[in-house]
């Protein structure tokens, strides 16, 4: 069961340094063939690179409020992910100041019966002067029944 | 850094699809190491089987990331302003995935000129595993 009291919960602020070697590694892992990730001193990030916030939020206690929603390990899945860039995406050498917040918790009837509960977390990434550079929006879904491979309707882990 | 020429892109335009695979456990774990998401269900056979799966379940952000870079290979990583992905079906080791997309709309607003794409990734059976929506900015000086 999702803990609805988690709505509005905010994580502790954390920093993310955009690093050239990490951009090379990540761009290879997602099969990018674009030379702009692999050349120059300050390559631009691939569109899903801010997923690497995992490494940075682990360094700061309380940075990730997602667990407060208490989504089931067995019945919870990653349903959607979105990245928005307010201007050109960040480049190597930038330091981003990030903070996550649980912004939505809502229910929908499942197509095959049962209830789907969605939890949305938005992480804002700002520059040193406070300008909003990017946002990551994570949508997770918990089914009221354990998902089966052939019956998946919300997403995947 | 190269901009997208507003005049030279058309609704319905659809470049060549990208096929990868058969995808492997190594592809999953390489992505997991790069991203920092080390959930064992995506690489540990024993853990995945105990969780009721026949093999490690593909990490969803791997096909999502490949789909996004299929588009940036075409329109340039500097020009991306939005990427959204929705997962439809699991990916398994041995799947062959084909990523494609097309220009859904060209639009102008106070904020500039934008191209919206719809994207998808399908498996070897033609079933959709990921859907995507993406927005790129076009050069405004390029009249």
C-alpha cells in the first residue's frame, strides 16, 4: 500500500557534477553514435543522463524521498520517465544543485480489475545562480495484484 | 553544436530505424553500472528467478536511453528540450529491438520554433516495448 502521507515530501538538496568520463561511459551504454558526446573537453549529456543522480543522492542522507511512498518491491514498477531541459542540456564541467519532491499520488482503475496507484517524483536541477536547468519526472505505479509478464499494464521495474 | 534548420524538416519525416541485438545481460549490466541503478533483478540470474522471472528482466532505462539517442543521432543532443518515455512490455536477454520515430508536428510559439517527435521501440515479434515523445528546438536565426 502506498503511503499517501508522502505527498509533498521533499528530499535534502544534493549536488551533481556533470563529468566528461561519465558522459562517455553513459553514451556508450545507451549506444549513442553522436560525436558530440565523445569529443571536446565539455561534451553535452545524452537525454537520459540525469538518471546518474543515483550516484549523487546516495552521498546525502535523506536526498531521495521516494522510499517514503512505500511502494511495494513486488508490485511496484517504473511506468514513465520524463526529462525537461530549460535551454541546452547540461555539459561536462557544470555543477547542478538538485532537490527531489513527491508531487503527485493518484489512483486509476486497472484494465483487468484492481487499482493502480501512481506516485510522481520531480527532481529539479539548478545552476549556481538558481536558474532552473532541467527537471526529471519519475512516475512509478503499484498494482493491487503482482504483475505477470503477459499481463503487464502499468510499466516495468 | 549544430542547429536544426526549420525549413529542412517536415512533418512525417522518418529516418532509418535502428536495430540492436540480440540484447544481452552484458548490455543490461553495462547500463546499470553507467547509471548507478544496481537492482539485482536486472542482472543476477538467481535473484531474478527467485522473483519469479525466467531470466534477468531488462532494465527499462536501457531501451529508453537507446531510443533517445536514436533521435539525438539525427537531430543533435544540444537541441533536445524534452524526452518522455512510457514502458509497455518487458525486454529479455535475446530480444532484438528496433527503434524508430517520426516528426509529429512543427510548431512556433513565443518561446521559439520546435519539432515534436513520436518514438517507439519494438521487439522481434513487433510488440511495442517502449513509447516516447520528444521535443527539439530549431534555430530561430535560420530564416
